[in-house]
C-alpha cells in the first residue's frame, strides 16, 4: 500500500498541522518508500523538509497568489507516485482541487482532515473567500471523501454541521514523550528574567484566533510583579506587532517576553522550564502545543475551543475564557497556587498523554482506516457512518 499526505506546506509555516502530519506519516507501519508528503514550497521548505526523513517531502513551486497556492507540479508529482490512498490535511487551497481531480480520475480513495478549518470561528474568518472556495471545489472535495478524519468529537460535529454526511473517523493528534530524566537546559529567557521568576508560556503562531489580545488584556489586569509571560511563535500578518503595541499601551511590556519561533532544543527547554502553559484560543482542531506541554508535565490553561475535554475531566488543565475579565481571575488563581499544586496538574497531563495520545497507537488506528478503504479489512469501530 502507498499513502500520500497532501498539505498546504510541509514546513513550520503550517504550524501544528505540519508537525502532526509529519509524525503520523513517520509512525505508520509501512515499508520505506510507501509514504510520501506533498505540499507547496515556501521560505522555510529547505530548512524543514529534512525533518520528515525518512519520508520524502516534496514541495511544489507556487504560481500566482500564495493564498490559493496554484502548483501544477504538485498534481504531476502526485500522479507519478500513484498512491492507493491520499490523506489531505487542511482545506481551502489548490491541494484540495488537485486531490479531487486525481481521485476522480484514478478512483483513489481520499481521507480529509480539516484540522479545525470547519469550526464556526474558522468559517467566519475570511468567510466570503471560503464560501467561494466551497462553491468552486471544496464542498465537492469533502463530499467525495471516502472518510473524514476528525481530531475530536466537536470537530466531527462541525463537519456534520457543514452538511457533510460521509463516514468520519475520530482519531486525535499524538505526541512524542520526552525523556525528563536528564538535567534541564537553560531556557531561551534565561538571561532576560530574574533567577527563579516563574514564566507562563504561550507557544504557537501569532494569529488573532489564538486569543493573544485578550491574554494581554487579562495579563495587565492580573499582573504579578514576579511573573513573566513568554510568547513564542512565528508572526502571521503582523499580529506580533499588534500585541506588542497592546502590551506597551497596557503598561506590561516589561513583563512579556517576545521570543520569536522556537524549535528543537530551544522549544524543549522552554516547555521544561515553564511554570505553566496557556492557550486562550477561539478555535482549534486539536492543538499539538497542549499535548507537548502535557508531555513535559506542564500544567495547562486552555479554553474549551481547544477540544481537549479530557484535560478538564482528568484535572490536567484549568479552563479559561477569551473574555479578559474572567481570564484575569483564572490567571490570579494560577499565580496563587503552590508550586506542588501546579506540578500535580502537569503530572496528570503527562499520564493522560501516555495513556491516550502516544503516536504508535494512533498510527495503528489510522492504518486500519487505510486498510479498510483499500478493501483489506472491515470498517473500524471508530468510524461513524452518517
């Protein structure tokens, strides 16, 4: 069996989508050469494509506006590979159109993972553009899928609410469990904060949907002199400058660390050193950063839109809102907790990841979907018909 993953980008430009698809592809129990990734070339492709090894990651050059991503070389490369199944991650761009055309021509089953792009908040964002794309190709793409891949139950409901009645498999993202036995490495903020000062970490792309504006407002309301807020991630559309200006206007710029993107050892050191992790998001599929924070034993503050109710149910996360006033109250409560209490919350997160979000088990579940779609096995129990 040959499986092709189709993305808008195989680099960091695609945020957690690229990260989660890469680890899924690398974890599948298939022989060398049977899995490939296809995406659109961007400024980070050359640096990040090697991370996919041993999975070949092809990035086709884009002609015209990046927002659509017209790349005829991608369609040709997909044809040349002749996959038995294609697994598309994300919507609204040219890869959807290429996937639909090839599937109709080659009669190849496709799996589509919207990765939160059908959630109500996401549909409202640039909504008129998405309505045009839906009418031209995306609705047909979704309706042609042999199976939809939802990361959680709420995403499955969002797919149904969009009017798609195809089978849906609910399979979450996974995460690798780091070894925490060694001595910690100095975090990226080591020379910028007083020794021992607790740091609350946000890590993700700097985009309005991540809730950074209400977080800054709440931080100003709840501000404790010893605490620092570290904001790490790549800037999308100038939002980083907007939140920095807001922090200055609210008088809290000195307590906020804008770190830029973190990768590899730097990212690991940030997770390990943080006193907690915060994601006040308006909309998510299933955020990799929360799973990563839990894997490092960090207590998490997140909204219900992060689609990880298991965190609240097991006491691994504290629920927050995107309204600054109640968010500030939750921050104050978190600041007042004893370190041992925060550590216990993070420990429950680590156990949750070990039990439910390790990559080998998730890859086995996804492999059963591909086997079913190619006629090699029964429909798995985790696939819901319309």
